[in-house]
């Protein structure tokens, strides 16, 4: 897909660099770090909304995007929230099955179950 995709003046390359690469990696580290600290998910959501604001600022400061653009912020926020929530759940599933191995077993990358409920 050429640079014909434009959201608020940003081409697909700029979107991939700032939102996906930079914002996504910050979101992954934030979600994983807050899960490791046993923080609730809503703490993660608040931090990720701030990261979405930072990505919007980077679009503005580096590539002359619009700073206060609701639709562009919404796209950034949705992506960052999705990546952060995925990291949070992935990390939490690992924690539960490692630290409470006698109680829980992992059933997938994002889930676990009680050992007593296992067939």
C-alpha cells in the first residue's frame, strides 16, 4: 500500500514509525511492567492513555501533525490500549502459573485455569 493512506496528514510510514513502533513498544513495556507490579488493569489503562497523548505529541512535534485531533488521538489510543492490554494479560497469565503453580495451569498465552477444574 503506497503512501496514499493519510490520517490527519500522517502517511502510513509515519503512522507505523510513531504509533506502531514507538507507541506500541512503550505500551507493551507499560502493560507488562504494571502487571509484574500486581497493579490493577485500570492503572494500566490510565498510563496507556497518557502514552497515546505522547504519540500524538510526537506526530505534532516531529512530523507537523495536528496536536489536538480527536480522531487521530482515538486511533492512537485504541492501538496503544490494545497492545498494552495484551501485554498485561500475557504477563499476568505467566505470573499466575509460575508463582501459584500448585493452583493454576496455563491454558494458552493469555489464560489460565484452576488445577482442580482440569480434566
